[in-house]
């Protein structure tokens, strides 16, 4: 891997975007490398939580304008669909995905963060959707995900003005779940990863599927899938979980 760093710690994996000279900007090679790792994780029984973070002062500071500026409309559509496919794959990963936003999350970096299950941020983190400054709009599903996370009017404001906002504002809007001093960010993310890895892994995966179905299919289909998944666990690990609770002992998953 040239632009991504990957390591595993027990049941947790960490991907670090590592193009510090370009503020970790997304280009075709980054997407290819990220897809290779995601394909591996889709098959992994060991890894239960994935943390994404960036090297240096940025989480990911957008798509690589150096690559984009020479594209025609057809090539731009291909690049946009590459971002859609990659971030959709990330969003549907069976593992819990935590975004540890250490610095700038701009444009495509904000869209990457939106594809995570939830976000922790450094107190130095900054967010923006600056595409209109370039005469563009978001191309990696930001116009779909951002309103669903921070509300339609908030999304309109930040998309139309390209205004930058900090970690505390992101927390207030519900984009970020916790804000930590920069030196503590990864330690806190690892603590939550370890906590989640101690839960019923099949239940965690099912929760992700049901939550996603509710977003994509609507109320009735989402509730129908919830019932199906809920009932399935009564012939599986839920019996051990309930028995352990009654016997006042840790469950043996």
C-alpha cells in the first residue's frame, strides 16, 4: 500500500490515510487501495471494528483536485461512481466503522466520514463541503448522506455556503458523537472499539443491516427485516446472552 497504512490489534483494524503532502486527498489509487482492504475485511471473521483516521493535520482534505482538473464529463462520472461504490461498500461493511477525525475533513473527506457508522473528533478537527467554491457539487453521495445526519436545512446551509465548522459545532448537530483533545483521540477510539468487540458479533452485524435497511427501504420494509433478524437470534447467541444475564456472568460468545 502506497497511500494507506493498515494494522490490526486483536479484533480491531485501523486504516490511516497517508498522503500527508496532499493532506490525504482521495485519488483513484487511494480508492483502489481502500477497496482492496475492504474486500479483505468483508471476508474476515476476526476483525469486528474498523477505525479510519488520517496522518498529519488532515483526516482527508477532499478529492484530489490535481487528478480531477483534467477530467472530461465522462471521466468525472466514472470518478464519482468510484467514490459511490467505495463509500457504499464501507457503509455496508459487516464491521462497525468508527471515523476518528483528527483534522481537516473537507469535501470528499466529509463524505468519507459520513459513510462511517459514527464519528469521534479531535478538538482540532474542521469540517466543510467546499465544492461550490470550485464551481462543483459533492460527487460521493454527500448530498444524500449529509441531510440525513444533520438535517436538511443545516445541510443546505453548509453545502450552499461552503462554511467551515469545528468539532464542537459538528457535535452539536449530531455529526460527531464525541470530541476529545487531539492526543487522546485514538486511545478513546480504541477503547470503544474494544468495548464493541466484546458484544455479540452477530448481533452487531444484524444491527448494522437493520439500521441500513430502515434508511434505504423505508419504515415497513425496515421493520419487517428487524422482526426477521430479531427472531433469528432466538435460535442462536441470544440464548447464551440471556442465560448469562440471568446467571450474572459474562456471556461466552
